[in-house]
């Protein structure tokens, strides 16, 4: 009789834990997801601050003094007209 009572109480406790888990785990996971999302948003805001409306130029390429130099080799020729 003592063994049956022990098994019955153990099964009841496990069933209660299962029911409580079904009710509480979704709420706990939702809170964890919200917290993680807020932390990710804070990190993103720290890395990418709001623009202040000014234009910044980090690099300006050097101006080319002779724009035709890199066009290739050209050979002068005369056009000969045949009668």
C-alpha cells in the first residue's frame, strides 16, 4: 500500500509540474525574448547613432591633372581619298 501511495503522489507532482510549466514557460520565454530584443536595439543604437544632417566626406580622390593620359595610345593618320 505504501508503494502505491508513493507512486500516486509522484505522478500527481509530476503532472502538476507539467501543467505549471505549460502555463509559465511561454510567459518566461516571452520576457526573455523582449529583454534580448531590447538589448539588441540598444547595441544597434550605440553603433549607429542618428544622423545630424551634416554631410561628411571621409576620402576625396586626388584630382587627375591630365585626363587624356589614361585613354590609350593613339596613332595619327591621314585619310587618303581614292578617285
